[in-house]
C-alpha cells in the first residue's frame, strides 16, 4: 500500500515533502511516507506553494484550478488534492521523472 497518496473517486490526495529554493524543480523520490519534490522557487510570499501547485497540475495534466493545497502552507510537509486526473501517482516515480542525483 502506498502511504504517500490515496485515490478516492475522482480525487487524488498526495502527501509531499517539499524542499524550496533548489536548483531546479524535480521529483526526487520517496522520503519516508511522503513524495519528495524539490522546487526552484524560494519560500517567500507563497512563491514555492504556487510553483508546487503549477508543477503538480502540469505533472497530472489537469488545470491549475483542479489542484488544491489542503494542508501545510507554511510547512515542508504538505497535503495536496488533485481533482479529475486520469494519471496514476506512480507515474511521478518513473525513471524519466526522478532526479538523476539522489
């Protein structure tokens, strides 16, 4: 069982560990019970949260309005909801999406 995501009907819930201020935005892999994502955006005035939501929307091929930061606006540990995506969260863990430098 994957503890870093849950699908209930049309909604996917992701548990994320986010590292803002990185060189580039990328999926790193699993970090405990969360999916680790590095963000190039700095953690200033919500820029990292905005970049995260855009990255998730692009990754799941959904409009930005279908992605919601449910919990963790001021934390590295975040819960994000995605509505109406046909992609499975495991697709983020493919070799093309994972960072080459772990």
